[in-house]
C-alpha cells in the first residue's frame, strides 16, 4: 500500500492547461506546489497563447468525461456576445468556439495519461496523484 505522505515516482507526464496572467499564477501556484510535493513536475501549456485544436479539445473532453458546455466559462463576455447559451448549438459549434476563443476554456485543467480534471477544488488535482 502506498503511503500518501511519501512522494512517489510517476511514469506519466502531468500536463497543466493554464492561463499565465499574473493574478492567476498565485491561484494555480499552490496546486503546482502540491504536485511537486508528490514528485510530479507538470508541463505547463499556456493555452491562451497557443489554443488547443478542435481535436485536442475533443480528447480533453473525453478525458474529463464532460460535454463541451461543461468546459466553458459561461461568465466571459465573449460567451454572451456569441450567444453560446443557446441550447440548440451542437458540440462541434461549442468546441469550435473554444478553439477560436480559448478564454472560454475553464481552467486550470490537469491531464495525466487518459484522465483529466479541472483543478478546482484542489481535491480534484489530488485524484490524479
């Protein structure tokens, strides 16, 4: 049995989709410290600078076990401007909107192998460790 207090080596990379704006770094920084304590060094993906492709978003949604709407930040101005609350919009349309406007993507997202979680609350991140 694994002792949760002892850092364990992990063979799989943990990828972190993250907004690098300064006021958000502090929020996610705590989660990164927790990961490092558990022996995990994340690869940070600055997705606002290099938005994920629609295929990448589909893969991410599969790993999260969410529909596209479940990954969207509904409070963003662009969400309202594009009328994305319309329930008749298809998954493909919502995924395309997130690709074109990555600010719509909920964050932070932690990915490890075939699993992913949205990093709030911190307990979600601990599920991957």
